[in-house]
């Protein structure tokens, strides 16, 4: 049972207190309070209040003395919060009122003038935009570090050959550098989405007041500029009721988490005993309490799994916002926890993936051996039949299929078939065909733009360094 409120006696509430004997208002306080989580926006709240107070003084809405007292008091509050001395109180509901209440304790009367020409509705919208902007900047930094780690490994392994898969069946040999650079592209798009969202988010709702604007002669341009926003938002109703920026943040993070989960899954596959393509460092591996031989890729598994809660947060906030009439409704207080948790989760996942990638060692021999399995150069054979014998591709495909079957029956790779056997299928084939049947030749031949040939991979790496790092 929740503790009873000490402040208010439910029984004294004339409307419904008779039956409740004090209990429900403790519940009311609990359901209403957001301080448990929105204290994470303390720095943003104080920055917003300082900008607002300075503007009020400049516009002669409050005196310069009051504004100075407010600014000094807010700095003191910020210090208390930073040092851990600040006592957050549920009875003050949220971060905005906690800061203001403490300001009043510290500086007295001038504190009461801070809330002139604003409302918690534009205040929370401002704080949350500032917080999300910081989160986007942190995300971008983390993703850049991940790209750096991927690019460094890609450079080391521009020539390392492993099987490329479709349907998780060996398809054609590729280079590991090429494979890692695929993730650099994905992360690059994630960073692009973060930048797009940041640009759209970067308008200041401060001054929209409760919903309709304010009769005071405020300067919204000035507070917008002071807080690093590009401009004030255009419509006061939209300003206090829009949470698109948080939803966009969550969708950016969700797509990014989806990418990380694919890389995580590949790490799980690459490190398993049947593959042994990659060995994670001790720092990014866990043991088993019962099986001493185990090296488990727990961090990769958790990065894969945390994607679930991040997707949930996106759907959660979309669902909170759907069908809300204009403007602010308390429903919107439920916007913060999903964003905070998504930020915690993605930050951890990005850092863990960066650590795993930077530290992992690559087993070139195992990759090379696996690349020989499953007739990976069959397409090269078919292409040779087209280029040299001028067979139509469909016919070349058919001829190759028959040769693959013979190799399978003989239990050898395509490159090890005797020429006579190959010729029994298509007599025009010459010994030159063997020049395209090794995995090295296959990889080196894929020189088309964006292809896996080591020279192309090195170019892609140089390009990516310029573009991303
Ligand atoms: N804690 C509230 C929130 O996060 C602040 C805004 C409160 N506004 C109001 N009209 N009750 O949404």
C-alpha cells in the first residue's frame, strides 16, 4: 500500500472525500508525479529558465535585480543538483516545480516572477526538446566511434575472404572488409536520420505559454537563440502539443537498434564453434558457471535483445499520442520514460558493439576454409561460359549446374575437377576456365562500383573516412 499523503486529507475534499478517508490523494500524488524520471531534465530546465528570466528583464517585464537574483539562485540550484545535495520531492510533482520551489527557498520573492509569461506546457516542451537534442548528439558521437572501429577492422581485412551468404547458404565469396563496410553504410544512414531529426527538432516552443501565447511583450527569438534553437516554433497550439521530435528520435533509435541487432546476430554466428570466424576478446566474453570451456557472446545477445524494448518504446509513444485532441494533455507526461530508456539502451548497445568490433580477432583460415564450401565460384564459371564461349546466360547456368553435380558426386571443388570431366558437359570449355574458379579470382574480379574486390573495398574505406570520420 502506498503511504498516505501527509499534506492533504482526502476526507476534507468536499467532492468525493467522504468515502476515501485520506487514501486516494496519496495515490493521486503518485500517479501525478513525474519527478522520479523527469529529474533527468534538470540541466535543461535550468537553462530554459535562465534564458526566460534574462529575456523578461530585457523586455522590462521583470526588473534587472529580480532577473539577477533568479539567475544566481538557479545557478545555486544547479550546483546542489550536481553535488547530489538537492532533495527532489514528490509533492512538487515534477522537475519544473521542484526547481522553482527550491529557488523560492533560496532567493525568496523574486522567484515568484520567473513563471511570468510561460507555462509548464511550453516549459516541458522546451526542456524535452533540449534533452532529446543532447541525446541525438550523443548518439551521433557513439555511432561515429562504431564506424571508426568497423572501418579499422575493414582495412585490416580488405583481402580476407569468407563466404558471402544469401538465405544463410554460401552464395559467393566476399571479403570481410566489404562485409564490415556494409554496416558502416547502415550506421551512416542512422546518423543521417539523427541529423534530420535534430534539424526539425531545433525550434523553440518557449513563449507559447499554456497554449495560446501571452499578452506580455516577450521576445521568443531571443530565448530561442539563447538556447541554441534555430528559431521559435510557429504555432503556439502546436508548440505545446507536439511530440513528433520524441517519436522521430525513437524511430531513429529503433532503426539503428535493428541494424545493431543484425550485426549482433552475425557475431553470435561467427563466434559459434561451427563457424569460429571470429573470437571476441576476454573483455567482451562471459564464461559459464558450469561449462568451463564456454566463451559466450552475451553482449551481442543483449544488444540483439534490447532491440525489443526499443521497438516497444516507439509503439508505446505513438500509441500515447494517437487521438489526443489539441493541445496539452497529461497523457503527454508519459513521453519521457520511453525516450530515456531508449537512450540508455542504445547508448549501451552502441558502446558494446564498438568494443566487440574493435577488440575481436579474425580467424582468416576458418573463413577461407568455409569460403571453399558449397561451390562458391559456380557463378564465376557461368560468367566465364558467357564471356568466353558466348553462351546465353540461361544456358550457361544450366551447363554450370551439371558441372556442379559432377563435382558433388566426385566430392571435390570446381577447381579440382579434371578438364575432361568438365568437357563431358560442354566440349568447348578450355583449361582457361580454371583461372576463374578460385575464390581469390572470384573476389578480385568483382570490380563493379560497390563490389567486393579488395581494390574497391580500399576505395570505399578511403571514401568512408572522408565522409564519416
Ligand atoms: N510534468 C508535466 C509533463 O511532463 C509538466 C507539464 C504539466 N502541465 C500541466 N498543465 N499539468 O508533462
